[in-house]
């Protein structure tokens, strides 16, 4: 039975009256739980199997039609795949940011999902994510603050009928990871925005000459920090016979704005290790704030 699609963000499933769960679960429920077990065979993603089965059971206990639970699981299954593509950005289930909710049904969908889907169908995927986080809150897995963040994001993305909203990521600070390469003698080499900007300047202004780039960095702000990063990139090139970091740009769609940002970083900026996309966001925001100065109280003189 196809689920009825709604034009506004519906409430979280909740039984108005206690829902009597039969001693023997519905065959449709058992079939969904079997599908979940198969999905998790030899795989341990961020979204754990016990949460997926708990969510489906929770929906059933709230009175959701068993015929609809297969749809709910299919939608959650795609979300699991999305989380797997986020890597270290969402290493814990409560690290989901508002822009991740937007990217799930916008950028990620365009790149990874085949077939025509209507706006209403995409909306339902976001609603299922919202409901899943409601279950996690009820189960004590996440706190109310995390759920409220996801709820607000869902409202922004699917709250308007007929269109999907977009939530943009905050501008990168420099420590955000763009890619990585495994070097046998060094392990994983993380390629951050700081590395990206330096490599782009090396390409655009110094014709891939890292030594000239390093010498030029000596007269720029934060010279020592930039030279340390350049030395790291030079070592990366040596360890990969020159394949990297150039290979990161093989399929990159570099714009004039990208070049301007890279030059601004190299010639005028400082080196920041802050990751504006890290989670939970409260910690990131705190780290970006300068320490608050305590105001000294001036003591009045007695006359």
C-alpha cells in the first residue's frame, strides 16, 4: 500500500491512546526486520542495526500501519548509505548537522540516486530521518538538543509544499578534510582545505614548482605554518612519485572564485586548523570564539 504523501511537515508518529501490540508481530513487520538483518550482514555503519530494528518496532508500537514499514525501512536504508559517504564528518549518530539533512535530498541525491523522484517522495525521506531521530531521543540515544537540531533542519528542507529548501554549509576555515590518500610508509594522508588552497596557488602562480611556492610563502603572513604545510605536501609528492597532490585536481571543477580564495589565503590569510563542519557544532562554535575578557570592576574611592 503506497503511503499518502502530505504537503506539510507532519507530526512525529505518536499514539493518542495506548497501542496494543499483539503478542505475535505482524508478518509485514517480521519481513522488514529480516530485511534489516540481511542489510547489516558483515557491516557495521554509524547507524547501528539495533537502532534500525528499534525504529521499526517503535513505529509499529505507535500505531503505524505495518504495510508502510517497508517504505520507512527503504528510506532509512538510503540514509545509512548517505551517512557512510560522510566519513569522519558524521562519525557518531548525534553528529548530524543541519546542512547534512539538506544535502541528503539535494546534492547527494543528484550524485548518487538514479531514477526520477518527485519532490514529495524526497520530502518523505527527510520526514523519516526526522522520525528516526525522534525515536533515538525517546530511546535515550541522543539528547533533546540533537533532536531539535534535526527537527529544525527538516522543517527548513521540507516545510514548504512543492519545493525542497537548501541549507548551505558554513564557509570552510581550513581544517575541513576534502579527501585522503593512503601512503604505505605514512598511512592515511588527509587533504584539507589548507592543503587545497596551497596546492591551487602552487598550480596557478608557480607552475607546480613547490620549492618556489615555499620560498614565496616565507614573506607571507603565518609564513612558518604555511611552509610546514608545504613541506608536508612536498613529502606527499615524493612518497607518491609525484602523483599527489596533483591527482586531487584531476577531476576538480576549479572556478575563478576558488582561485581567489586560495590566493587570499596564501597572500593575506593565516593558517587555521578549525573545522567549521565538525560535529557537534557547539564545540566548533566555541573553539572559534575568542576568550571573553573579564571586565574589571572599578572600586569607588570613599571620600
